C-alpha cells in the first residue's frame, strides 16, 4: 500500500513538469515575439490578415493596423490587395507583403485541362 502511495505521489510531481515542456502550436514564430530585439521592425512589415468585403474597400491588417485600399501606411500607400498579397508604393518604390511568406503558390493542371487549353502555357 505504501509503495502505491509513493508511486502515485511521484506521478503527480512528474506530470505537471512534462506538461510544461510541451510547446504551444499556436504561438507565433520567435522572430515575431516581443522578446526579440527586431520584433518591432518585424511586426511593422508583416501582413497579418486580408479582408475583402462584398461592399466597400478591402482592408489589410499590417503590423496590427487596419489599412484600407488607397490609404497610407507610414510613407507608403496600399495600392493593391489580393487574398494573399498587399502591394505598397512609397518613396523606395513598390513593396509586396505576402500573407504566407516563403510559400510559393503554383497552379495544378491535369492532363485533361492541358488538352482543353490546346497545350497553351
């Protein structure tokens, strides 16, 4: 009986320690954490969300600020907004911010689609 109590007590001590070791899958990448020195610079240039309503102007959430199409974000103006990209124009030229940086979209074509298009690229 004493061994069972000791075993259960040790499990109660070990389980919370193991639970703390698990990482949060919803946590932002370390580069976006407020603890990093470049966090302010990174957050200011990150496209976080795109909202394209049926009526009204599309809105981009950039660095925590809602910017409507045509409005300025700092010295740059939001000139184009799609489901995955915001295009800003400013003194330094055109800048593209992607909703999923590092991920490249490609079109998938099936043999039937190629035959219907007449083998056009």
